[in-house]
């Protein structure tokens, strides 16, 4: 159903259109303090411009994700949920994600989710650290500081993204980088035109800084781009970014389903185990693992399909090429190595991540909340035993994997076939595979 704007829609629309014209014609801005607004005969439009630009983080570009979907915001083809928006048309500024509606023609709409690259608090920490790295006051030209770093100067000279250029970045994605993985990052990077090459000849200086900043703060949007759901990966579709926000298809977080009826709980747990299995073993020979988990990291589409909602804690090891990271400890630490809090967390060595890692975390922290107390005896006892064995971090890999397989076999029989599970209905009526 098309969202119906309130009585101030015409004025607000005019404000966003002026914002679009100003943004398109203005040079890229990199200062952490808001630019001085030019004189305007329409103060309300100017206020909307400043608020929208600052809220989205465009005043911080090119220390941002990108601008590929900004026009959608400015044309009001992305509208925040009316229950969140203030009289300026903007939602509260301190939430990690926002529900919104998205349209390609202003007639038909679909739900999307708008994520911050980092929390408002984390962004403030990051900006202060950048300024403090050059003994600057609280506000400084963030882009100018980052451009002068030794790491970015190497990026400017590079024709190809190589492991030494990402050495020391805190993202689990880059903990064990292979050349094959980094080529995939460049080839599928959606914030540049003419993507498809493993070489960065078509990257502008601005493009390189945005990619480096995103990888340093939160690799979630990069993972959505390089392992798209359209190719079978359990990730939502990346629709684009604007400033320090990214837009993806909408899901409901797993914790909203802790009170689900038994057959739905069994279906979600079965899917979650299947997702972890695909992360361990897939055609491209990448091994994915979680460094930590919580229920907000997994989400469910309106057709009942479970996906990874937040991939920020997802590490990748290339089983085909292996890690090509240098072994020099601490030599490549710089401002990009610690832009957000928690960057000092020690990640396991590339050859020390066990296959059971993600299973143990999920069986300890998520599946009990979803499955315990839902089923009659003796089925519940069988589930509880398998869960306990699956969550034993001290057990060898084969024991944990075997317990997960037994649990999945139990759950398969508890799933039902009806229209609530649209992602597999009506196929489940004719094929036990679904």
C-alpha cells in the first residue's frame, strides 16, 4: 500500500528537491563541521537541507560509504516510516536502523531497511580519533587528515587491491585476506561506475577513500555486494548507500520470533542451521565464520525466509588460496586500524578457526531461546540433548557437527507445509526437500 504523506508533504517534497539540486551541483564535502549555508529566501527549505544532509552523513563524505542512492532520498522515493519521522521528515538520530518504504516509480512501494554504518556514538568516536591523530581540535577536515595518511597514499598509487593494503584493518572480513577475495571486492564494488574489473583504474581518489573507510569501520555493506543474495548467498539485497547509511531489503530480526509457535520455531532453527552449513561449505570454497552472534544478526523476510541481517561480525577464509596476509605483527597499524571502539579485540589466527565456531555460538546463544519449552516430550528432550552437545565448545569438530546434523534431522520432521512459509510453499507439498 502506498504510504500517504501528511499535510506538509508538498513543502517537504519541495525541500528535498532543492536538496537534490544543491547536492548534485555542490562539490564533495569532507568537513566534520557543517558548511555555512548560502543565503536562502526560504528558511524552511534550508533547514530541511541542513538536517537531511547532516542526518545522512553527507557532510562527512568522503569518509562515508557512498552516494549511489542519495537521489532516491531527495526525490522522496525512500520514505522513513511515518511513525518514526518528525515534523522535518527525519526519524530519531540515534537508532542503528530504520524501517522505510522504497519505490522506483512513486506508485508501488516495498519495505526496506536503512542501516547506519556505525552507531551515532561510534561515528562521534571515529571523527574525534581522526582529528586527534593530528592533534587537531574536536572538528577538523576529516577527509584531509585521512588523505595524508601513509596507507591512503599507498592506495592512491595502487592499481590492484592487494593484501598489504588492508593489513591491520580490524574487520573480520580482512583478517585472512587472499588475492582472490580482494579481487572480488573490487570487481563487485557497487559504489563505482563500470564495476567488473579486478583493477582499480576506474576508481577515483574519492572512490578509493570511501572503500577504505567502509572496510575500516564496518565491512557489512561490502559483504552484501560481493556475496549477493541473488546468487544464493544468505544475505539481503544491497540497494545502495547515502553518506553513512546503506539501504537493503527489509527483514524482521530473529528475536521477534522467540515466541513463535512450535512449527515456525522449528522452521527458523532448521533454516539457521542450513545457513551455517552453507557458510562452512560452498561452491566457491570460502569458509565463513562468526566472531560473535546475537539475534539481531539474523532476520526473516516476509515470506518466512531467514537471512543474515548483519554481516559485520562475519569472517572469511579462502580455503582455495589460503590467507596471503603478511605476518608482521603491528607494523601496519594506523588510524584506519582503530576508528571505532572494540577494534582492539583479538581475532583468532587464520589457521586456528575451527569449523564448529559458528555452530557453537548459535547453539549456545540463539537456538535455546527459540526452541526450549516448545515441544512435547520426548521430542523436547531430544532437542535439548542435541543443543547441549552442539554448544560444547570444548568438543572436537566432528562431535559438534554431528550434533547439529541430528538436531537438523529432528527439526525437519517438525516443520509444516502451509502458506505461512511462502519461501517453500507450495513446493513442500510435492517435494520433501522443501
